[in-house]
């Protein structure tokens, strides 16, 4: 060990001595050399720095996955945002709406018009609607020798309630109508003396007392139900009672729902006398209708598939029948819903009553046979489209078949052997109902043009082709119906509307029957057909709003002063002008 150390020290000393000897032998002196020259770089002198130099580090760290979670700590914030002010277009305030309405007007022919409507909020969930309407005239038609005054008065109260699980309403309606059988033909007028004319009591008064109610559920299978019962009477001891119940049931299925509508009617009535003879006419009928249907919405197609089944019972004639009808409809929305095409077929058993027949023709005699009309089917197809942005067109064609269609036809003159037995409607100045099979082909079109809400004008036309079962005329049915209408709001306070309509010719009958002292017909004249001319009628209305509550109006009817007959020998009043005030208010 010591020997080794000694040898190393000797070697180190010898090495250092050798280096020093060599350095002493170096004879080159170091001098400073300064060269002064302007630098002229070249392209070869430039080099590109690498953006990402090569990495020669052999040690690489492995990244560790970091896991973390948030700890929600509620902190009370005292920050209050500054309130900003929204800017926008300044708009005029909307018109104030009122819950109560009244109108009163007077016109020539001693015409009086009175309307009133009011809504009372009993509490948060219940309110009461009260409506009153009256229109009357003292008559005065040129050439009419009998009284031709009329009146129509209606009072309605309706209580509605909105509860948590259902809504309901109940009320009653009273209607009283007075008319006169003033439609004497020229032959009847010439054949009667003034005393005989003065002895004719042509007054007829209809009175209807109706009670109604309904209920609508939110979460039950029974969705709604309505009940109506009324009593209808007239001056000649006629009486009619109708009870109607109409429920609606919705049964949820897997993806659809099945709706079922019901319609149950019980009709009871009687007429004191027949048209010929003193035998009374009684009728009692029951009708039960079930209408199941389903609705489908497939892309741009809406479908309704259903059917109707009706059970009918005539208690007086011991007759029971069952009827079936289609109830289908399809709607197609084309060209981004700007064109709507629809088609379908339906039908039903229409229950005729003395009340609804008298609404269609108030000069009906109280001597009718009441029976239903069997609307076997009504097939239809049509479309609605926009020709321009403000111009729309709708059209429809239909073909229907009805058994026992109710036609109005003039009653024959009843010539009694005892003059005192003659009633006020026995002078061929009343109408009866006859039943016949009817098939109808109809086509209609409605063209409407509207600019915003200030101006709109339209035209409607309908043509019907009738054919009956025994080649009899389609009594008092017009083939052509035309109507033009317009509504123009000049300013916010001025409003004008007008309607011009045309009803084509109709076919009616004339006849005479002689009765002996035992009320037995002894001779009957031939019933001749006659044509009732078509008529053109122009109506207009002008209203000026004095303020949001008060307005003044003027209505004009039959402005063309056409002396036409709405029904055979029943001439209408000439130019009728009526003016008055309208007032809206809140209690």
C-alpha cells in the first residue's frame, strides 16, 4: 500500500517538471492584431433557428392523473344588480273593454229595438250573465188589410261556475214571439167584405220556457254533459215538451283516445185541431243516438273516423227503428298549409219539432204531423286556399239524400159551410209541412278579400239541384242563393258595413177545400203550383263612436225598396231605417 503511494507521487513530480521545461522552450510572442473592414454579410451567413429544438433529455416525467371534487359552501351575497330601463316602441294603449252593453233604437213602421247584456261577478269562481233582446214593429205594409205587427222578446239568465275539478252552468230562457197570418191573396181580399175582414183574428203568439244546465269534468272519462228541457205553446192551445240529454265520453287508449257522443231526446206534443176536422193530433217520440269516433293526425293529414247509430221509437204509432250513418272526414294541408283540401260523409236522424219549424217559418199553422227526417248521407268535398296574400277562396260540392224531408207548402183555403167556424189561418194565409224524399246536388263558393282589419269584402254563391221521390216540386226551396258583403272602418270612430243578397225563385201551391157542417170535405179544388219571384235585398249599417262608451248607429234594411214576398202572399216592409244609441259600461 505505501509503496504504491510513493510511486504515484514520483510520477506526478516528473510530469510537472516536463511540462514546465516545454513551456520555457516556446519562443512565439502573443501580439494584438486589429483588422478594420466593413462587414458585408451574405446569404450563406444566415441560419434558421429551429422552432422546436430536438429534445435529448433522457429523463421524462410521467404525468399523474389528478382527481378533485367541489365542496358547495353557501355564501351570503350582498350584490344588488343595478336596475336598467328597457327601451322600445311607444304603442297606443288598447281599447278598454266593458262587461256590460245596452242598445236602444227606433225607426219607421213604429219599430223599436232594445238590447241589454250584463255580467255580474258573484265571487271569484261564479258569475251571472243576463241578456235581454226585443224587436217589434206595428206594421203598416202597403196593401195589407190584416194586422201585420210583430214582436220578438227574449230574456236569458245563465249562472256559470269554475270549480277545482269541474265547471258547470245552469239557467233559463224565456222567448215570446207574436206574428200575424196577414198573407191574404188578392182573390181572398176581393171575396171578403170589410166586416168579414175585421172579424178575422190573425194573431199567433209563441211562448217558450226553457231550462238548461251543463257540467264539464277535467279528469274523468265523462268529459261533459248537457241537459235541456222546454215547454212550447201558442194561441191555439198547442203544446210541446222536449227533454234533451247530451253526454260526451272520452276513453284513453294506448296512443289515441276514443270519443263517444250521446244524444237522447224525448218529444211529447199535441195540437188541438187538425187542418180539416176537430180531431186532435198527438205525438210522442223517443230518439237515442250514439256517435263513437277517433281523430288521427298523420303529418299533414287530419282524419276523423266514426259512425252513428240511432234508435227511434214512435209511441203513438207503435213503431221502432234503428238507423246507421257514416261520420268520416279527412283534411289535407298542402303547399306549406296554404291549400287545405277536405272530404267526408255524414248523416243523422233530424228530430223535427213544432218549435224549430216555427222558427224557420213563423206562419206555420198549428195543425202539423210531426215526424223526423232521415238524412241518410251527405257526401262532400272541397278546398280552401289563398290566391293572393289578402285574397282567399273556398269551395265545396256535396250530394245528399234525405227521407221524409220537411217541406213548407201553403195551406189550401178552407171554405166552411158555417162561416163562424173559419179560423184565422184558414184563408190560404198559413203554411203546412209535407214530407217527401229529397236528393240534392249542391256547389258553393266563397271569395273573401281583406286588407288588415280595416276593410274586407266578400262574395258567396250557392247553386242546388233538387229531385224528389215522386216528381213533386221541392216546395219553397230556392236553387240559387247569392250574397255580397263588405265591412269598412274609415277611422277609429267610423264603421260601415253592408250586405246584398239574392234568393232565387221558389215553387209553392194554391188550392181550396170545401167543408160541410159536419166538418167533412165535400169538394176539393185542384192544387195548382205557382212561382214565388226571387228577391234582391240591400242592408247597411253605419256607426260612429262618440267616445269609448257611447256610440250612435243607423241601420237600413230593404234599401232598394223592393216589394217582394218572403213567403207566398207575405210581403215584407219597404225601406226600413232605424237609428239609436249604444252604451257600454262597467258596474
